[in-house]
C-alpha cells in the first residue's frame, strides 16, 4: 500500500524518565510527524516537491520548536533495500545538512525479527555504497514494530510472547537514545533554512527592482496595470516567504524585509505615482526659491 500524504502534525506531552543514575527527570516532548514525506508513489505520479521541507520548517517555527534533538528517517525495508529508499535518504540528508549528527534510521515492521536478523539487516543497509556518506555522520539504526491484530486470533502464544520481547527491547533502546540526547541542532543552522534565507534575499532584490521599474515607468495605462499586477504578486509571494521564517530571524532583518514589502504595496496603490510626482515638484520648487 502506498502511504497517504498528510500535513505535519505536532504531538506534545510530558513524561518522567529515570536516568542511569536513578534520578527521575521530567521531559517536555515535542514530536512532529511528517507522514508521506518522500513517500513512494505509484508509477507516473510525481514526488512531493522540495517545498514540503520548507513547509515543515515553517511548521516547526509555528510551534516554536527551534531545537532538534533527534531526526528519524522512517522506512520499512520489508521487501529489502530498494533504490528509491536510498535516493530519498540521501536527498533528505542533503536538505537537512547541518543536522546530520541528529539523523538516524528507524526501520519499522520488525516485531518478528530476532536480534540476529536485525543485525543482519543493519549490516546490509550499512554496506550500501550510496549511503556511506550518510553513515559517516554517526547515524544509528533503530528497529521498531507493533503487534498485528491477527496475532490475537491465533493460538501461537509463544510467538506473540517473542514479538512482545522484541518490541520491548527495541523500544527501550530507542527511548533511551532519545532521552539521553543532550546535543541538538538549532533550526537556523540547517542548510535548508539557510537556503530559504538566500532565496528570500534574492526575492527581495527582485521585488525592489520591480518596484523601482514600476515607479519610474511612463507609458500606456494597460502596461501600467500589467506591471502593477505583477508587482502585487511578487509582493504577496515575498511577504508569505518572510512570514515562514520570521520567528527565527533577527528583528532587524525582518524589518528590512517588511520595509521592502511595504514599499512595493505602497507603490501599487492608486495615485501613488501622482503623489510622488507632486512631492518631487514641490521639493524642486522649494529648492528654486532658496
């Protein structure tokens, strides 16, 4: 079955965890689930665009989550390692550059695999030549699973017990890693965030050039209306892009962005050019009198 694309969702909760020293510690856990991100789709359908990653970053900022302790690429490898999974892992690793040390693999559908079979699968995954750079960052491989409803319909009690023991060991290892993760990546250190800022700077330059060209243009009314609509579209797109990263951007930079938006919006208001011409004429007349 192909996964169903959904928007990222936030799950927040508080829990107590006992450290190795025996001291209980309270943790505020924020989990962002991104089902469908880089999902395998039926032949002929396109993958989700890279903009979904930017949308995910915007969601993190919306939830005021700026520090990432663990990032998991969830995959099953149930039918073995395939090229699409490998390509998706490398693409995600490149886009989240800066958070490489927080990245790990979480392999699902492993409730029935023994420790030996898990190690064999991990060795096969780590041996993939295309993933050597990915694993060079200290990536760990975790296994997880769940009991199927069919397990309750058969009298194979021993098999169910073995699955429960597997799940207990898998989840203990995973949770211990999560709660012991003291290092984190700030979201502004990620390459995808930096690239988004570079894109915004480029959009700002383009918006300013379009604003200046519109204000200076003298021609037919039809052309003026066309330029006004184009400037309005650029202004809205730029404002939307800025809003997605405003919470993690310095106030001075945000103000600079907002000034460009306001300047463009003011320029497309009816009568703006005429007011500017009157203002310039008034200033020239004042200079002449002096």
